[in-house]
């Protein structure tokens, strides 16, 4: 049971993707920060063009600038920063399409033009009501563009590694009771891995084989995720293992026992 | 596959394209607040400041200008002035009553176009009043 609004998307690959929908509060905070930035940019523009005098050209440039700041800011950042404006980044949010794909220019443009209607009559009451009322927490712009705003907080890899899957080390890994021979020496040979399926093992092998090619962040996340999934299927003294060492152990134990 | 795996509350599956799934529970709550407000507002000593910034600063009405007055008028049985303030008020009050009567329904699916045409029609009406110099 969870108190977040979650949405499950079935991908063509047969994998169910679970996304956590952003709520009203975090979206409000993100919008507030974005609006402050846009407001600051408009004031800066006013100063720059004010220095140029009040010619017709300066006034025209001012209105073009305001238009670009109000619409371009969101569209450019959402398109080129994987659906995250500065406010959304700070609030840990991301805009994605209904199927979880990243937003493109057109989708982003639609949702940000319809923002005018969401904003009416002042600071998003229409948007707030539609977010509250639609089950996928969409404002009108999201409905028009078919987009979702999801929670997407990326933890730093170091933090992810600090929170070791298999509970903080109570005792250090104990020595095996009765090693049969040299290769069976390792502590993971004590683990009961019979619940780990052949498919699981194949996935773990695949990860272990290509982990050197991964960046540290994704590598840590993936290791942590896989270890979390496999952990419940393994019985034995497994507290305090580093995720990757744990995965290596599971694969080794599995291959020993066939 | 997907629909079978997930019966947990708070878990949402994508509705068919072009449809929105509307959760009626927050709508009910907002509707009750609106009705209480509609009866309480005339008792308060405030004489309609223009809250809408669009109308306040440019004079152009937004689709929702007159919504408060429309709902208040309707709550006091004045259908005609409610319609002239904002016909959307009648639609909103009718919807809220429907939602309150059908208390046990939790979710409905609406075609997305209905929501957008509602806003477009309201704005068209407001701009018609504005361009023909009728009282907003």
C-alpha cells in the first residue's frame, strides 16, 4: 500500500514501467520557482532595454523578449533538459509523455501554450483543480499534449551505495562452517539460492558482464535495484554485503549448484 | 496483463487515448465548498472587487469572469442573471449537484474535447459580451 499516485505503463518489451505522479505541492513549488526566474529575467530585460531609451524598436524588442521568456523558457528547457525546467529540477520533477517517453518540442509547446488557460484567473486555479480532479494529475496543458509530470528524484551514487540493500552490517560476513574444498570456500556458498530462477541469473550475469561500461551513477542504481529484487529470494547470512559483491555471490552460488 | 496485476488504490492505468479519468471525490469536496460559499458570500460585506487580473489590468474578461456572481445568483434562484453573468455557472452547479447525487460513483471517463470545448465556449461568450459592450 502506498500513498503516492502511481501509474503503471506496459511497454512493448513486456516490461511494466512504474512511475510516481507528481502531486499538487511539488508542482506548485516548481511553478513558483520558474515564475520567479522568468520574472527576474523580465526585470533584467527591462533594465537593459531601458538603457536603450524608449524607442519603438526597444518596446518591440521588449515584447518579443517577454514572449520568449514566458513561453521559450519552459519549452526550451523541457525539450533539451529531458522534461525538466529549473523549478522542476529543484522539486525533483520531470515531464514525460503518457507512455513514459521524453517530451519533444511539439508536445512541450502544446502544454506550455495551454498554460495560459491553466493560469487563469491568477496563479493556476484552473490547473490546480484539474490536477486534483484527474486521476493522472494532469492540468489542461497536460491533457492537451498527453503528458504527465512524474517524480524523478535522482539520488547521488554515493548515497545509493551508502544505503546498502542488505541492511547495515550487524556482524561482518562469517566464515563458512565447513568448506568442502577450495572453490567452495567462499561465504556465499552457504546461501540458499534455490529460489533464484534461471531468468534472474541471466539478468544478473548480463549486468555483471557489462557493468564496467556503465557510468558510476546508473551502475550503482542498477546494482542496488537488482540486489533489492534478488535479496528476498536468497536465504543465508547475507547482511552487510556490497550490492555488486552480493550479486557476484548469488551468480557464483547459483552456478556451483547448477 | 496490466489491468489484472493492479487493483491497489492509488494505482492508475492509462485511459484510452483522448479520454480523461476524473476522480469525483475532490470534485465533491470542492462542490460543497462552492455551495457553502455561494450562500455565505452575499452575507459578507464585500462588494465584488475584480479578482481576475486579466480583466483588472486589460479589461478583457477571462472564461471564468462572472462565475462567482453566476453561482451566487443561481444559489438564490436568479437563473436569468446567472446566465448573463456566466452561463458556465449553471453548468458547474448542475455538474456539482449531479456529482453529489451520484454519491457512490468515484470515477468517470470524459472525452478530453468536452473539457476544452467548455473553456472555448465560455471564453467566446465572454468576448462576445466584451466586444459588444454588454455588462461583463
